[in-house]
């Protein structure tokens, strides 16, 4: 993907619970840019929680909404920070779109880190299963190479606090102090 066709946004990708939303907010304060969370945009447009969309309309409907939203983000001219849903890069069509949306930062986390963070979470439909630990491990195994392919920068988040991760993101963006 040539740099010329890239939009000017900052795009955070990574597994559920990797910190995309919270780091997006911190980054937005730091860079004085607005931040958008694609899950939240979809929830507000559909007037339903993600878990309700999955239950009532199915995952493929949700994935279609994600792709439509990526086209919108790609075609908007203003600079923003976007936190994408953890599964967005999995759809082949989305991968080149994501690259075109802006500078892509992958927050990479180990399965153990994610499990500790999400073991009591009830909002992620894909993890409401008998063995969420195994599900997280297998999804990360499949997705990690995809995230890496889409990313301009990869940041390992395990064992780091949010300030440290924020500094690393800012350095990647050439905004470090
Ligand atoms: C999903 C991640 C979620 C949300 C949906 C599916 C996934 O977003 O889009 O539950 O497939 O990994 P977060 O990564 O913001 O939790």
C-alpha cells in the first residue's frame, strides 16, 4: 500500500481488550484530535448493543456494517483517531481499506493478558462460550499475522502501563517529546 493513498487518520487495531479504546482517548487528549470508536458508531446508528446486533442479525451483518464504515472513514477528509473493533481486519476486503484509512498501529497483547482483562466481560459475544481462554488463544493465533500485515507500527502492550504505551505510540507517530 503506497503512502500516497493513505489518509491522515490514526487507526488503532488489535484484539478485544488490547486497550484500543482507552489509548485512543488518551491519544486524543495528547494530540488534540477527536477520537471515534467504530463499535460505538455502529451501536449508536443501529440503536443496539453489539451483543444484540450479533444475536438478532448475526455476525455477518455486523461485519457488513464495519466494512461500510471503513469506506466512510477512508473517504472523510478530516484527521481523527479511530479505534477499530478487534475483528475488523479479519475480513479480507477490510485489510486494504484499513491501510488506506491512516497510520495503523497494532496493539499486540498475549492471550494471557487478554484473558485476565476480559474473563468477567459479558459484552463481547465471541467470548461468551464454554472455554473463553482457548477461544482467545485460537483467535489471536489466527489474527496476529493479519493485524501485523495491516499495521504500520506494532506495539507490544503486555506488562506496560498506559503512559508507557502512549509514549510508544507518540514516538511511532513522530510526536514524542
Ligand atoms: C470483536 C471485537 C469487538 C466487537 C465485536 C467483535 C471481534 O470490538 O467489534 O464484539 O471480533 O474481535 P473490541 O475489539 O473493541 O472489543
